[in-house]
């Protein structure tokens, strides 16, 4: 049985920008990420990933995107913790919300 690694990031002046940079770095390292955000923050986060830097592209999808897009996206954005989201063990869970996410131990790493 493996132990989930939990990492905390705090005191970021701009939480959204910090999250975008974190996701860009993780994507660059080949990680697959499930990002859980407060529902009202999902649209701004989605837009920020598109406009992070001029030439950087951080591919991502949302839970309401077609399955064929989701399956090829290394980053999946969700606005709440739905039961139907696949949680492969090799994915990294990024919790940008305030709520505790039950079942986090299914992930190798949680940020």
C-alpha cells in the first residue's frame, strides 16, 4: 500500500496565477492532474490557463467537455468533487478549494 504525498502551498499573493504556474510546471514534467476548484473560480481559472503567457500552452479540459477531449487532456478542471470523476492513482490531485476532499488517498500526490 502506498502513502499519499500531501504538499501545501500557501501565502501566494495571487492564488490563481500561482495555480497556473504550478499546473504549467507539472504539465511540463509530464504529470496528469485533476484540479478541483470552487465552482465560481472555474471560469477565471480556465481563462487564466489560456492567457498565462504568450507562447505557453497549458492543455486542459473541463468535466463537461466531450470524453474524447478529456481523455487526451493532461489537466482536468472540475468545480466540485463529483463521484464520477476517474481518479487514477498516477494522477496528481490539486485542491484549490476550501473543502476537504474525501478519497484523496486514491492519488499518489495531493497539492
